[in-house]
C-alpha cells in the first residue's frame, strides 16, 4: 500500500511538471488501478505514412533478435498479466497482452509491418515488453481517462466487426468515458485512420518493475521515435498516472 501511495504522489508531481496544454490524462480513483501505471504521449504528423528505411531496418533487426529469445521475461510477463487481472479480466489465449502477441509473432516469423507510427509503437513494445495503445487523439475529446470497464462494456476491434468484452479490463477512454484502447486490443474507433494527424500513445506498465520516472523515460523514447522516424511535431509526454 505504501508503495502504491508513493507512486501516486510521484506520478502526480510528474504530471504537473510536464502536462501538455492541449490534452490531459487522469486515472479513476479505483483501488484496482493501484498497481498500474500509464504514460500518455501525444504527437502530430503530416500523414500516416509507411515506415522510413531506417525505422524498417531497426525494427527488422530487433525482430531477428527477439525471434531467438523467450521474451518478455517471465517476471515482466507475470507482472503485466497481474496488472490486467486486478479488475477481474483474464489475460490469456487470444486475450493476452499485445506485447506478448508481438513477441510471439517475432518468434513465429510473422511480425507485422503496418505504417510509421504503428511500427514505432511495435518497436517500443518489442524493446520494453510492455503493451502500448496508439490512438487517434481526435477521438479523445478533451483528454483521456484510465479506468476499469464495467460488466457488459465492449467495443469492435477489427474490420470484421468482432467485439471484445471489456468487463474488468483497464482501458484508455475518451473524456466522456468511451473506451478506445487497452493493453490487449484497440478499438476500430480509436485506431489510426488515413486522415489521422494527431496521435495519442498509451504505454501500460505494472508498478514495481516500473516507477513513474522509469515509465516517463519509456514515453520519451516513444516521442523521440515519432519525431525521428515519422517527422512528428509536438511529440511530448503528457503525463504518467
């Protein structure tokens, strides 16, 4: 409990220090979220374009490395799953964290190449072993709310119209509470579109393996990737909650 209280205080201080003026992030006052940290990164791009050669090469090299490794480590894997179980969600099988899916894809030789921003997202996840959402910031409204979804909540997550049951799962939501993304699968509404220009990334991490300060460093790496590989402007860490 003491560790959780200290983390909340540190996250609050960090959030006040670097808060972006245009969007905010807050986390529900829910004891089930005490073991979860979320870092929000925003950026603006001219277009959602294919990856540049440098990003593609860096990602391919990391995929080759991870293809021969048991990654994420057992300790981090258990901690991330524990973070998702806190609300009652069962992170296994097709509902495993996105970070585990990407690592498995690397081992099986089927790692996806999508576009520049998403490839930055996937590179960072494969570096850190953490699940990450990358959303269209225009869908957030005034900002993001991190909360655990109630029984019966769901959203469509692919073009085929399949729904994901969000009951008990930590989600990144719009200011009005609409769920848009989570550490497993993001919604179709929240995903990047051809016309997306404003991006919002959410890096999810368990308290213990990460602190607010260490997760902020991960967020800075995300912002740097978006600037260097996608030409993003105003790429900043909004805050850690």
